[in-house]
C-alpha cells in the first residue's frame, strides 16, 4: 500500500519505516523543512536503536522519503496522523496539532477522486477520533466518513529504546474503525503479522491505549510504594518483585522499583486520564496516587543521601539524565526534580549521561556537564545513579565513594539502593 504519515517525530518516523519493512511505500510529511532535509539525507532527528540503518536502507531502496509537501498525501491510500499531543497545565491534552492535521487533510481530500483512509495514531483522549477528527474531516472535505473517507484509530505501544523491535514483534494490534472497509484497510497493512488483532470502535481503541499506559504506570508506583516499605524494613524489593512476578496472575514485567517513571508518555497520559475523568465529574483516586507516588519517589534518594552527609557545600555526581537507558530523551526525567532539590539544599551538582547531555542542557544549562562518568565521579562527595546505563554498572568507577543507586545499576562497597 502507499502510506503517508503526518508528523516525522518519534512515532511517525519509526512507524513509517517499519511499514516499509512490511513492504509498503511510505512518505513522512513534516512542516519543518530542516527535519525533512535531515531525514532525506539519512540522518534521523532522534536517537533510536536501529533507526538510522532502517532509514538508510529504505531511502536507498526508494520505498521511503520525507516531504514538506502536503499534496503528496493525494498519491497515497492511507494517511496516519502521528502528531504530538502535549499537555495543558491542568493535565488535559492539547489537540491543536491533531486539529491542524485534520484541517489540512480534509481540505486536500476534497480534491481526491478515490477513497482515502485516515488513521489516528497519536495518543488522544477517548472520543477524539469520532467526535473531534471526524467532523473536521467531513466539513473540510465535503465528503462523508465511511463512504469516500475511511476513518480509524490504531494506537501504538512502542517503547523508546526498543521501538522497532516492539513494532515488528507486537503482542497484539488494536484497530478501532467505525466502518468495515476502514477496518479491512488497516488490517491489510499488518497482513503479514501473526499476533492477535483486536477489532473495536475508535473510542475503545483510544481508551485501550490510555488504559494500557495507566496500568503500566500503576504497577511502577505500586512496586515503588512496596519498595519504600521494603527499604525501611531492610528487605530487598527486587527479590519481592521476583517473588510476586512468579505468580502467573501478576507476571514479572514492569515491576522494577526505582526512582520512578519519566518519559513523554506515562506522566502525560495518566494526567490526561485524570483530567478527562474529572471533566466527566469523576474522582480518579488511584491514578492521582500513581502520580503522587511518582513525584515523591526520586526525592527518597536525597533523604538517603542526607542520612550520610549534610548537603550544603558538597559536590554530588549524578549519573544518568535520560528518562531511561538507550535513549537521549530527557522529558519528565526523574533527574530534574532531584537536581532542583540538591541545588535548593546548597549542594553543587556535576552530571553525566552518554547520550542525553545536549538535550538536558537545553533545560538546565548552568550545571557542570562532565565528559565521562569517570570525570563526573572524580572529586565528588557522593554519587547518585538515575539511569541504568550499562557503563554505570562497573563498580571500579566508584572506589569507596558513597553511591546512592536509584535504578539497581551497580553494587559497590559504600552503597545504598533506593528500595533495597
Ligand atoms: C511507554 C510504554 O511502555 C509504551 O508501550 C508506550 O507505547 C509508550 O509509553 C507511549 O505511550 O508512547 P516509554 O515511555 O518509551 O514507553 O518507556 P518505558 O519502557 O515504558 O519506561 C517508562 C518509564 O518507566 C521509564 O522512566 C522507566 O525507567 C520506568 N520504569 C519502567 C520503571 O521505573 N520500572 C519498570 O519496571 C519499568
């Protein structure tokens, strides 16, 4: 099939290139010319394992290109909307880019003679596809949804750092479509997969995505809360996680206690769920607690540090700025609140990250960035580990310095783990 992606960000680019792997022809549309040029030159604008190789392969084979020309949509059969949905102050999601995409697509589709299917991929509050996107598309195109324009919602479950693998080996695919033909078109795109495909309505598909992230975030806050009690009792929360994970009803994944969850998805999507529930007159208590636990969690590291030393005038080395390993993404990284509190308490901070320093610097330019983990640790009074990059697991790095480990990255002589 010929596929266009609106948005050449993380989801648009990974999904587009993976569709090429499945044998489709893809154009990624973006309004930022520099990004389009970079992508067409084989340089991905984000760091993701395997992405550059995939990009170069499909550019060379001629199955893929990026473009700033919206009109190219007209030469394709299906368009995926993969734009960002940032948060407002109250946690609700800002749908302005979804609106822009729907406006532009609708206007273009007025000129198209054959049927076209529009698929929303962005994470959105349930009801967005049917109650927000559909009316815009209909109004702009002058066509009827379900007749000459197909509409579907197909959420993504890609993790940064393993996004290509997650796409190519999914547990399941969720397709929400309001008419059978759109369902067939989206199913056709995934024709070669053997995993279960769940067919639902667009609104159910949207809720499955939000609930999926809410469930995973809840597990993390739950194990962190258990972990804090374990720490107080001298129990290793990792052994407890292993023990409960052996119960088939619970399972072992996403039970890693630590400094809490960051990233562009869990905090935003849980807050979006809370905002929508409140808008409906409901009081989402569990999800609010998931956020509360997550906000308090990284600060436990400072409390542990203070058991050993007064912070005023000390130099603390922080290892890890990315919200998790194998990415340069620092959005909602738990390192931010920890640095903020260290500075407020009068400590000096040196930081290191193998991939994320440039991104972090855009938010906090005035702290000391070290060129290596070794240089960061040198001369520091204590070390905090915030991201479990493999290179931080070398215990020789630390000598007999105090290490407070928020991720279970290492075991050294002078050591405190956050939940063990
Ligand atoms: C998450 C979901 O896992 C994906 O399925 C989803 O598609 C994506 O959000 C999204 O909505 O786009 P991602 O944010 O890339 O993916 O990363 P995760 O691997 O889920 O990790 C999120 C955070 O949770 C990280 O800060 C990580 O350190 C933390 N985490 C994860 C824990 O603290 N403990 C765990 O056991 C697992």
